[in-house]
């Protein structure tokens, strides 16, 4: 599936859900007659809203003449669909072989503990979502995690809290901190 | 024709036969859990394993086509061990509490576990959490018992075109059920119970209300009456080991009397009443359309089947006007019992408890609809399915097989043969035609033995035409008109028929729809069946019951005439309107 990187764009953050839902209909219109059109339609809608709320799934089901349960089953089957809103920052933990043998499992456990969420979930304050991934080409510096577009190398389970803290700061003018770090790393 | 050898016996089978059917033809039983004759063969449960010479692994008989010269063993050590392993794995993921399980009597999994001598389960499986779903009035779901055979999904999607159930989640967390593991009441479900009819285990079953009935019977202040639907008498016997198609009307009445009901009445009586109302409604609609040129919704659809009604409310809100406004026989009975009958015996409606025995789980839903309270109280208080009545009789220690025959009580117990055939697909239409034709022409319906042959049998959609000639003065406008009717059973077929009607491809005056395959005889509350042979046996039995009746037409039932004479006045009159007709509501589309 090529579209797994579609995520919500931050500029839509304040658009109310009702408004976003109205943008679902043209997508349905475009895909309902196409064979195999359900999955691309779901992906695009996830792109528009950022996730797939039940109201959107119902709308798509009725547009495609399918039952809610059937479409919900499809959504639940593919890991790239999310039915909960994503957080402002998406954390991805690499579970590729290299990262795995160098302790990615422990890193993942530490993150789950630190954020009190499971894979596929979002923190209550909607700041972080947690996902797992398969290799983002940082094998030499395993274990690696990604937060949004930033790759963090050689992550130690005991230090994950520090990494997240910096993203929390972003909100309160912490942007500069990160930018500074980024340029230092280059 | 390929020939094959099954356990040293050679047989010939038609091209494309699957091993499972070939084995049955050779008199060899192969265990199954996911297979459904004519409906599903997906190789999911793997319990139908057989050994095919030359094949490396054991094969699933339900998905393996026969090839010429095949040599098959169905009872080798390897086969028995393979099946045993499969069963053990299923049991390891299954929340088994047979002692308190509603399926203890007829569980397919338990039966196979015993058959293959499983005494111990050697595996530890991951179980789906129980989270029992009590959200609907008709059904109870227990996902912990589900063995993922997918029969319910296929039946609900493909036969019923509803789609309430689907696999949710994936991997070890997968479960079968409504969207996002919501309660069933949150999604579109018509409560037909066809899923409960095919589920091999206790994962979906009728909501049991036996104790509620015992409670009413124990209450000295309640006058408890019972009505039994037309389809019960042709199926209840199966709960007591009679072969399918055995009529047990007389023993059923005896059993109900011994259970302590104050009066044993018949839904058939109300079926005759329905024909009087619905037949007149049809004639009125035809008069409006053909003579007075008024806007009238045609074709008129029958309204006896509550699953069908709910389906229309969810899916075809624009066609609700086409539904007859008549309540179903069950509800008409309740309304009459709590008014006409209550007055007769000097009781108030609140002193009377109406119990129904129905072939149908959706009737439990129908009975609690807020529209169904003509006397100010619920028309019907408790609905038992055929399966529940079977259990109740056994719980009371009544020896069904040795009961004498008894007859229904008066004044709500007499019925015509036309009422009996309400149980079969095509039967309501035939019953309506018997009366309507006679009202219009003054003559008997011109079909052999009063059976409208093209409307009977198990074809999904059936049609017939009746040309009307020699009309009575009042019905002149029908002179020379060819009345076109159609019949569909199972909602998937009904949907196809609806689309033909909406597209203008077909035109009818009157359409009968029954929610369940075969009609009420195949209802979701009947003794469990998964094959058409049983359906046909029950259908035959119902026609026999009809033919054995002295009166074959609803308009000749003396108790019905008495009810109109003493109480209702006339069909579609003021009182009928209030007691016997209803309205429909809009429901969520998905
Ligand atoms: S479903 Fe069958 S095996 Fe499971 S608890 Fe019930 S009777 Fe026992
Ligand atoms: S009761 Fe009927 S509609 Fe509801 S889930 Fe079962 S088969 Fe589907
Ligand atoms: S609920 Fe019953 S019929 Fe449906 S998949 Fe589970 S075991 Fe099979
Ligand atoms: S019956 Fe053949 S695999 Fe289930």
C-alpha cells in the first residue's frame, strides 16, 4: 500500500469534524463505482481527517452500499488505518531485524510505559501517537525511532522520556530548541 | 462422470462434485463445522479432513473437488488423529462451559468432541473475551464461544443482505461480530436469528425467556393465554426426536395445557383475521388506483414478517407506504385478546398475559415495539421461540411423545387451512388470493386444490398471475384485470425483487415477503436446520395440515365472522384501524 504516509496536515487542526465529514462525499462519489475502490477511498478519507472516525466509516459504508460492520472489518484488518485521532507527534519504533536484535523491543516497552499507551494508540493529551515500523534505513545506528520526520539513533530505553520532553516543549516556543539541535547534528 | 474410491468402495459422481458430497453419496458421514450446504464451503474449520492417496497432507473434504480415479480414506488413523488435533485446537480457544450453555443439547462442537473421544485438550489457546452482548431483545451473543466458522457472516451477508456481522480486528485479536465489537443494537440487524440457526455452538442464540413465562403462570392474579404460530406444529416435534415434517398440533396443545396456560389459542385465528384486513386493504388500494385514479402506493407488500419490516425501515424508507398497515398475526392476536376476549371473560387488559410461541426471534423484537400497545398494554407480553418451548416442556417434566391429542380453545382458537399455510413461503399470498378472488367474483379460486402452484416451493422469487372475470357489481373495475403477484423469501431475494420493482422492470399489485429462507417454517427460532430437505419436509407437513381442514378460506372461519359481528364491525373499520393496524418508523441506514 503506497499511501501509508498520508497523515493529517497540521493546518487542519482546528477544522471541526462535521466540516471534514462533508469532504468525504466527493471521495465516495469518485471511488464507489471502481472495483477495489473501498481501500483507496478509506485512505484518502484518513488523509483528510487524520484518522477514520466511525461517522466517516458509516458514511463510506452507506456510499458504497456496504454494511458498517463489513467496512469496519476492513479498517480493522489493515494496520495503516487508524480509528483514533493521531497525536500531534507520531512516534514510530523500528522493529526491523537490526533494531530488534539491538534492543528495539525494550525501547518499545519503555515508550509504552512512559506514555501509558499501546501501539496504535494516542496519549490522552493528544500529543503523541505510537506506531511500529519496519526499518527506516538507520540499521547502522540501531535501535532507531522516528518522531515525525526526525530519526533518533541508538535510543536507550532509559532515555526515551528525554526525547519526548523536547517535543512537548515545541508547543511552548520550544521549536527553536529542536531546530538548534537539528542544525548541530548536521 | 468421474469415479472414485472411498474406503474401498467405488462410486461415480457428477463432474465438479466435492469430496464431502461424494462421501455422503457413498453413505459416509464426514464431520463439518463451517460447511453449509449450498451456501458456504471455505475450508475454515478443517474438521472435515480426509486422506487422499498421493496427497502429501490431509485434505478438507468440503473444498476438494473429486477427480477421476481418486482414492480416499475417511477413517484412517491419520484422519482420526488429524481431526482430533483440529478439534483440540478449536476447544483450546473456546470458552467452554457446557453445563450452563444453551447449546448443551445440540452443540455441534461438543458432539464432535465426544465423537472423536477427546478427553483432554493438550493446547493452550488464546480466547476471545466473553463480553456477552445482551443489547437486543431477540438474541444473545457470546463471542468467547465463537469458533470463527463464519457461517453467521455468510448467512447474514449473502442470504439476508444485512451484513451485521463481519470479522473485526486481526490476528489473535480477531473476533466475529458487529463493527468495532459494538453491541448488535448499534448496527443494522433485523433480528431474524438466521445467524443463531446456523451457529454450530453457543455463540449466538435466542434470548431465553422461559422463566418469565413460568413466573406469569405461577402468578394467581394473571390470566395467562398462549398462542402458537402456524409454523410451530410442523417443527416442534423435532425437539422430541420426531423426524422433520411430523405434525404435532394435538400434542402441542396438550403440552401447553399441562404447562398451566389458562387458555390455549391459535395465532392461526389471527392469520385468518389478517387476511380479512389485508385482503380488504389490497382491494381498497386497487380501487383507489384503478377506479378513482388516486395516488396509491402499489405494489402492496405484506407486513407479517417483522424482520422484513425492520429491513424496510432501515434500508428503504421511501417505500414504507407500500407496506400493508396490517399488524402481524401475532400482534393482532394480542390486541384482540386484551380487548374483545378480556371483555368476554370480564377482565382488564392488565390482568391478561399473552404469551406467543413463534418460529422467529424477530417476533421478540416486534412484541416490544412501542407501536404495539393497542389496549394501552403491550399486545403481547412474552415471546418464546419453538426451541424455547421445547426446552420448557422438557423442564416441566412433560413426556411429549406420550401426550394425547387435544384441541384449541374458543373463541380465538379456530382457523382455516388458509391460516396454516402462513408458515410457508407463498402461503400468505395464496391465503389472500383464496379470499380476495372469492370476494371479487363470488367464485372459488380456480387452482387445483386451492394451491397456487407457481408460488410454492423454494425458488427465491416466484410470480403468478390471476385473471379476473365475472366480477361482482362492487368490483366491476377489476373486470378483465390480470392480478400480478410475487413472492420472495430470504431478504437477499427480497432486495433483488425490490430492485426489479424500483427499476420498473417488474410490476406487481401485491408482493409477499418472508424474512427467512422457506418462510416461517425456516424461521430463526425453529429447531436448528442447515438444509433444504428439512425445510421441504416442514412445508409438506403444513400443506397437509391445510388440506385436512374442513374450512380452507379465512372468510369462512365462523369465529372470525363472530368477532366482526360482535365486536369489530367490519374490516378496516374504526375498531380495526385502532387495534389491528400500525405505522412504521425511520431507522438508521447503516
Ligand atoms: S458451545 Fe458447545 S462446547 Fe461450547 S460450552 Fe456450549 S455446549 Fe459446550
Ligand atoms: S439476526 Fe439476522 S440480521 Fe441480525 S445478525 Fe443475525 S442474521 Fe444478521
Ligand atoms: S458466531 Fe457462531 S456462526 Fe458465527 S462465526 Fe462464531 S461460531 Fe461461527
Ligand atoms: S467443514 Fe470443511 S473445513 Fe470446515
